[in-house]
């Protein structure tokens, strides 16, 4: 029998001490240049839970109308109630 042990780590202090400031700088630059963005950084994981720092500057907040808005689609996936279902070749009538 194979047991799949989850990788445990805690890098929240590393994120707060060294990375967070760089992320804030990136956010400021993106806002200044009107560049929508989405960033997700996994900072901690254990057997039961995974922690993320998610940062988004949506196209909508910058009055940008994108041809294909991937950012908003990715953010939907953060919601535990949102289930991703692969496209099917079966037509439903």
C-alpha cells in the first residue's frame, strides 16, 4: 500500500521578511503602467491545509476590457465552491 505524504513547509516568515516588499513594488509598477496582474505564492503547507498569498489587480479596476480575461478566470478558481470541469465533446440539449 502506498501512502502519499504531503510536503510540509512554512515560508511565511520568508515571504513577510523578503518577498512581500518586492511584491508590493511589482503591484505599484503594474498600477502605474496599467498592467493587470495575478500572483499566487504558496507560503505554507501541511498535511491538512495550504496557505497562499494571492494578489490581483483586475482589468476591471483599471477600466480595461481585455479580449480574453484570464486573470478573472484564475481568481474564480480560488473559490472552493468553484469546480473546474473539462470541456466535453458531448452536446447537451
